C-alpha cells in the first residue's frame, strides 16, 4: 500500500512499532536469557511510536504539505516476519532482519520528507540511528 | 445511526432552537445525512448577545492571568480530543484527515498565543510629560464581540478571534456556518467542560437572520467575519452603519509567479498543496500561475505540474491514502464546473480536466467530487482568471517578465496572497516589495500566517483596519484609555 500522506505514514509506524514491540515481548518470553534486551527494545519501540505521534501532531499545520510529502513510500517494501524466533541460534539473524527493515523505512521516510516537515525527518533519522545501533 | 439535531450554547447551557428552518447536514464524501442544524431566530441570537453582555461585568474584572488560565486548561483538553475534533471536520467538510489535523493544530496555536494575554494587552506609560505629570495608555476590553464563521475552516476560524477576545476580558458569540456547524459544537463541548463562567462564550447556529441580529444588536461591540467578498463588504457596511467595529476577510484570487530559475522539482509539493489543498476551498489557495521564461521553461513547468496534479488521489478524507477530498457540497461542485465551462468557452484549454475523475475510489458516490483541473492559455481578462472559483482549478499563463507578472496581479481586484518561486534574491525582494497583497510567499505556496502574526489582506480581500490574529487582533478587541495624572 502506498504511504503517500503523513496520516498513512503515522498509521504504518503505529502498526510497525506495536507489532515489533510485541515481537520482542514474545521473543523475551521464549528465550529468558534475552529477556532484558527484549524488554528494553519493546519499551523503546513503543516510545518511538509515541515520539512520532507527538511530533506529527505538534508540527502539522494548515500548510497542508503533509499530504504530498512521502511520494514513493510503500508499505509493501517493509514486510516483516514477526513470528517469534524458534531457536536461540536463529534469534540474532531474525532480530537483525527486523531492525534492518525498520531502519530502511525510517531512512527512506526521512529522505522523502526532508525540508518539507519540521522535526519529523530529524526524528526519523534519530530512530534509524538507534535501530542501527541494535545491529 | 441517530442523526443529531444541533443545539445552541447560550449562557452556559445547551438549548434547543425553536426555529422551524432546519438545514440538513450531509457528509459530502458519502452523501449521507449526518445532522440537522436549526437556523436560529433573531430572538435566540439576541438572547446569546444578552447573556454575553450580562457576563461581561464580572468577566472583565477577572484578572487577565486568571482569564488566560481557562485557555491553559482548554489546550490539554483539545490535545486529548485531537483526533475526534479532526474527524468531525473531515466528516462535515470533506477535507482530508491530515488537513483537519492541521486545522486543529492551528486552532490550538491560537489559544497558545492568546494565553499570553497578560503580556499582549499591556499598556505603556511615560513619566514627566510635563513637570510632575505622567501619562498612561491602558488597554481595556469593550464588551461583547462575535464571529460569523465560514464553512471552509469551520473549526479554526472562530479561534482566530474568540480566545483573544475573551482573554482580553470581552465576552463572545460565535455564529457557526450553516453548512459546517458541527466542528464548533464539538469545540463548545470542551468550552463547557473547562467551565467558563456562563455567558462568556456562546454559540448559535444559523444563517443570515442570526448574522444580522449580531450586527444590529445595540450591545454588540464588534463583529469579525470570514467569507466571500460580497458578504464581507455587506457585513462591513452594516457594521459601519450600526457603529460597530468590524474586521471582515473576503475572497481571493491568488497568483503564483514561476521565474525561469525556480527550483521546480523541490517546489512541486508546495505548489500542489497550494492549488489543490482543501480542494481549493480556501482564501489562501493559489489560483493563477504566471510563468516567466522561454518555451522550454514553460513546457517544463506545465509537464511537472500536470503530472503532479494527475497523481493526486481523490476520495473520502477519512481514508489516509487520500490527498484531496470532495467539494463541501454538490452546489459548490456545480459552481466550479460552471467556471470550467466558462473557461473553455472563453478560449482557455484544458491540460487536465477534473470533471473526469482519474485517481478516484469508484465505490464512492461522485455527487460532490471533482478532480484537479489545470487550464493553459489563460489570459488576464478571462472570467476564470478574474473571479474566485473556490475549487481545485489552476489557470496557467505565460508572461514576458516579472514586471508584467506584477502588473497582472495588480489588475486583479483581490489582494490576499501572492507567491514567487525563484532562486534569485533580487527578484524575490522586488516582488515582496512591490506586490500589493496582504501575504507574500517566497518559494512557499500557501502563505498562512502563524497565530502570532496578523492575517494580511488588501483590496477586495479585506475590509477593516487591523487584521485577525496576533497583536492586530488584540488591538481590535481592546481600546486604549489615556490617563494623565498629577498628584499634589
């Protein structure tokens, strides 16, 4: 699905961060050795969602450019397998896949909206950087 | 689904109107009835003014800092209800959900600025204007003010005025638009929750009868209005005859000048939003493009602009992938189609015909929908170049240079906004310096002033002395009293 408006991007981010947080919750339960890491990541993902929502609602004004800021962004390019990793050997690879996909999304969203929407591209870049630090 | 019959909010109570004239409200995207709006009578409107007048004495003596705290309490409530406030605007008007969120945010910004009233309304003084004599200017509120609201920004426009008026110590009556009254009802529910003293803020739904009652009531101190030029002029005249203050913002025909060095690719988002945002139903919408340059530059602009316009997804504003909603009602659509036909009859050519919906969700009833429309070969004398269409229609003309572009803008009777797209600081400065409009954009398509700046407007786009928003509107809602004192 095309994510051509800020409203659509917001909904996608809400879904992305909620689902990836649940993914880490489930992974932490399944692999107790990783529980602390997973709990911290799930918490941070929910915080990412909140930060984006607050920033979006804080900057959107009636200049209306938000309807046209994300031409070329498509949710189909950021599909995720969020089934909990079955064995401890596959955990690292699965975590890495999820983070790379999320990072790629935020990098692209920042690039497309750069110079058009105050604060949001900066926040997207910051979240992309935090995702990269998890790799 | 039950369809609400809207009530008035008078003297701190929700009261049913006794009017037999009731307007059916429809969601323009779905063509469904969403409410019934009684058109308040003169007596009902007078009751609102009288409640506001009765509340004035106590409200005026409430310290400015305490009055501002009502706004401070309202802001978090509006944030909490942000999505619902935006949804109501989309449902009754048709605009996209992002546009409604933008309108909500701008409305909240008004409160944030008006909440600074203890600083904004400070007077000034000078000691020793003569030996032992001091002079003060004290800004005082005046009494009851009102807003006659437009349909196109049903939530935000009353907030250009009301928060400033009440924070300054006045009381207020909003007359909502008969076409889009639900956004104000949603807002007044929050006013009620905050607990403004009865009579400080009042809402009546209605049309001409209610508007005339506001302008004629002897206790009304001043009227603010946003709408078409014809009505703005009539409101200004009536208020003048009745000795009221008046601030009336009228229609527009806004020009965009594209210079040969314009950064076109980077500007296309801004231009698309300027012409087609809110389906062109805004007084800051761009309408005419004047392209300076040779054949190649002209064609490059047309190709990029038409491609961007063609790409706009049209549909129900609650669908987050939609970039342009419907016209607010079927009559508006018919009026815009009339202009398109007139443009063709007068010799303009269509590069994109919005009467054929391209990028549209066919499952929707098309009663109120129009696509983006782009005309070429538009000359300044054509009706479509002169008159306000108030729809998603752009007219492109070629001009020889910046001087000619400015001349064409000056021939137009309106003067709300104009923009230039260029890489030249020299051209931008010349444009900004010379063009006779209230709001100027430099590489910006929609020149919407923030809450702390006045909303400009010249020629037939504005009737009054001081403007809405910012310090101007504080001046509108207060009167300086001069005190000269000496003590022996």
